[in-house]
DNA sequence: ATGTGC
């Protein structure tokens, strides 16, 4: 099925020097009259046409070229692709050489997913559901959470992410974390992508990167955030790959907790600041690109690129700890209400982040990817000649390297999936970060209120929120059915299913 | 994405 406006769109892209062909659910974008490989591939689920605006945004992104050198070597879009409001579509992945593009990550730096399982049946859970929900509402909505910490811990959090923050906490535990098993948290950091740390060769202090937003006035730590962010209680509904599920500690019938959140105001601050800085760094005598997407060049402005990557890392580190604390609060309340229930981490991974490009994809899901990147960073700092200057930037797309766990949520009325990456380089070793929006929030707000619960897909959905409009905006009818998005990615060799999870109740801020 | 805004 092709979109109605495809011809018009192709003409518009043709005027920009781009050819688009459509075959087997994939749109291939090429430079006109060129025999080069496509600059962008877009994979779409069956029966869902591409949005012209999103395709235009991807073509723009794939064409970003810093005049001082720098290019895009590959771009693609995952099947939850939809237009973004900063000129970059959600579901875009871009591989660059000689340049990094701050707005290709955007403001929601290290937005990502986290999954825990717990040895508790749904029946046991439901017996004390109300008591549990009241405690979580306190923590997530009414500010009863206690995440106070020393200035030293806060600094370590920004600079070194989970491991550095844990060291500071082991030194002097504060707040809710006092009741946590810090040793368990340390061991679990191996199940976080990159070990929960984007530490590089720090040249700037956190104060210079996050200003007083994070260091002094931050009140966002351990909060869910708005939009599509959530914390959901689920049930492991069906295991498809017994070997991997067993290795990852996942069994049918277990209760599960899925978290979707990011770096809150810290990412917003840093993302916005660097979108502006990249624009300000554009050569004064040159016209702005029509796309308004501004890259930073590693050859002409290496110090600016380094500062940006450090700033992004600072927000990313905050995002890792934010998800950890959201989970830790849940784990604490679970122990209080249900006694001695363990809820181990399955995996935590970002879907909005810039990473050095990894050539081979033999990465297991544990620390090997982290050590590869760190080894590269060490090489880089030791020998300027072997400088890595190839980057992959994902905005609303998961890394899906071979053997690595991937978490793909559906709407609050649909299944979510624990997957394993297969490392498909044609799709930049990536996978979708969700089902993808089908109807805008505006549309849902305007018309949704007049639609029935059944029409909105809300029948049987247990959504815990203080805002009725959020329940409508995020209703299952706002999203594509997850199955089609999963199927097309399995068929394309990007991921395989490990387990299917069904929703029990969803917290939405 | 953002204690939002058509």
C-alpha cells in the first residue's frame, strides 16, 4: 500500500535532488542520477502509509553536510517513524563521518526503556493492588519520594552515570536508596547499555555543562515525565525464545515492570542549548540550510564537538540514574507491600543518543559493547592519529546489535515485547522504540473526548494518572497496533522475539 | 520531549 500523496512527495523530493523508490515495504532514498547506495531506508509496517512530512524530514537529515567537511554515510527510519517538531523525525537513525548533529538527538536525551521481572503472580499482585498503587502514586505524582543526595553524589551522577553515582552512594547513602541493596545495584549495572555510563575524557566540569538546572534547582530526578513516558506493571504472557529468556531471568507468568523515561529537564536544557549553539557556529558568510538542521564539524570545530558530546553525556548519565531510581522506588514499595519480593533488572537501554560507530556487531548484551566503546575512547585519547570520527545518532530508535536485548513497548492497551537484536547494518543496527503514533495529541484532545472508551481502545485499561486528558491523548487508539511493527522488523532481520508482555496497569504523569 | 498548546 502506497500513500495517496506519494507522487506529490516524490516530485518535491526530486526538486531537492533526491530519488525515492518503493519496494517491499521499504522506501529507498538516493541522490538523483547517482549509482551510490541509498542514503536512507525507511521500513514501514503493512497497511500504514508513510507520512510525507516524516519522509521529507528524513531526506533533510540524510542530506546534512557541514561545509567544512562531514557527511552522512547512512540514514534509516524504523517502522514507528513519524514527524518530529524540531525538523527531525522520531524513528530516525543517522550515521555520520566528520560531523555530529545535536538536533538529530533533540531534547529528550537518553530517553529509554528499562525492564524488571518479579517472582509474583498476577493474582498475588492484585490482592494488594490498591495499597501498592497508593504508595506509587505518592512517589510518582505527589512528591513523597525521598531522593535527596549529597552534592558529591549529584556531581558523580552527571559525570560518571550509574557506577560513579553508586560509588558516592556506597560512601554515604541518602534518601530512599538507604533501604536499597547497593551491591545488587552495582552488579545490575552490567545489564544497562554502556554500563549506565557515558564517561569520556572530561574536560569540562558538570557545572559548565548543565548550569544550575541540574546541580541546584533540579527537582526532576525519579519522575516519570509527560508525553508517552510511563511506568507499567505487566505480566510475562508468552516466552518465544526459551534459551535467551532463561539466560535473562525471564519466565512465563512472572510479573514485570517496564519504565519509559529520560533525562527530564536536564536533557531539555542541554538539547535546546546545543541546537542553538550549532546554529550560532554556522559560518557567517554561508546561507542557513533550508532544513534548519545544523551539524558541528569535527575538522573545523573539534572543541565544540567534544563539548557537545560531553554535554550530551551529562544528560545521558542523568537519564540512566533517573530510570534506575524510578525502578528503585517501585522495588522498595513492592518489598513493603508484598514482602521479600525480588525484582531483578532484565535490561535498560537508551533510544535517543549519539554513540561512536561500532563496525562489527558481535556484541553480547553484557559489558562487551561498553568495553569496545571504552577501548576506542582510550585509543583516541592516547593516539590522536587513530581518532574515531564516525558516529551513529538515534532519535526514537533502539540500538539492536546482535545478541543485545531490545525492549519495544506497545500502547497501554497492547502487548510490549522483549526482543533480541540481530545487528542488521542496512538499518543501522537499530530497531523501533515503540509502536509509533497514529493520531496526534491535538486530534485526540479535540475529538477523543467525544469518542467512547471502546473506540479509544480504553476498555479494560487500568491507567493511573492525575490528568484525564493524558489518558485520552495516550489511549491505545493513538498508536499503531504493535504486532505489525514487530512483524516487519522480524521479517527484515533486525530483531527476534524473546517474550511477549501484557499490560496490567500503567502510571502516566 | 517540555508543569505543553493547535
